[in-house]
């Protein structure tokens, strides 16, 4: 890692700590600074792999003010790694703005391959994977129903993330707008001890989760219109 500074985008496990790559661990040990979405959350991973690299917070609420400082360090020849709490930076996590600023600054950016939650949920669903639409998180309030309505005629498989306290609301709105017979696959706690995937009609999946204590992080996969 000699020469001018480089920005590394390093995926971290979405749950199981063993899912990190050897290259990711090596990179995190060798860079000069790690920008972490939450230093407390990342601290467990870094301690587990005996990574003592200095760490600073870099999240949605401070990324605008931190970008300038990061670019100055890169210009001084410092190598920086960016990680999120789980998964790949930039995929529904901070990352995009720093990457754009680095590229505008003619800084080299290297993205390591690795974990992201929606890929295992997608391939476990049994729905077509040759073409799919990734929707990130739905709007919390305004625009939510409009987003779901836009999927009525979508022939591709649709993937999005959902929080536990909005899961039932999403399934209810999907049943109302897309029809209760549309097939859906809901995965929670991927790679963790209580990993679970339920696949079936929207009505059946809604019935299942309505009788459960809803915990964990969710990925919802919807079959496209046939």
C-alpha cells in the first residue's frame, strides 16, 4: 500500500463473523484509518480479528462534514478503509458520497467483494435471479404506497430491506396493492443462529408473521408479475 492514498471499500459480515474474507482482514490491518458507520458495533469485529487500526465514525448524520477531512488524508498518502455496520458500504449504507468525492479528487478507489444481505435472500427465494430490481428501504411514510404500486407490472424479481416494526405494514400493503396470491419470500437474521426464510403467497406469509414475535433484520423478495 505504497504511494498515494487509496480508498478501500471493505464488506463486513451481515451476521456471522466468520464470513469476512482473509483479504478484508488484511486490508483493515494495513490501512492507516478505518471509517466505521458505528465504531461500537465495528469494535466487536475488529477486536475478534485483532485489528488495532485507528477508527473514526462515518455515518449518515456526519458524512458530509467528515468527507473533507478524509480527502485531505488521502491526499497526504494515507490509506483509508470504509466499513458499514454489516454488509457492503454503499448498499443502503453510507459510502456513495465518499466514493464520489474520492473519484472527483482523482483518488483511486478499490472495492473488495463480500457480504451483502439481499443476495442470499434472493437466491434462497427460488424466484428468477437473471433479472431483478433492488429497492433498498421503502420510504417510511410519504411515497411508500406509490413505490409498491410501481411494482404491479414489474416482471423482474423485486428485493428490498425492511425493519421488524414495519414488516406487517409492508405485507399488508403488498397484499392490498399486488394481490394476496403474489409470491413472496421473507428472510430474517441471515447467517445468524435464528436465520429463517418463509416463502409463499403474500397472504400466507402475512398470516405466519402475524402470529409471531417479530425480531431481527428482514429482506423481502417478491416474485415479478408473470
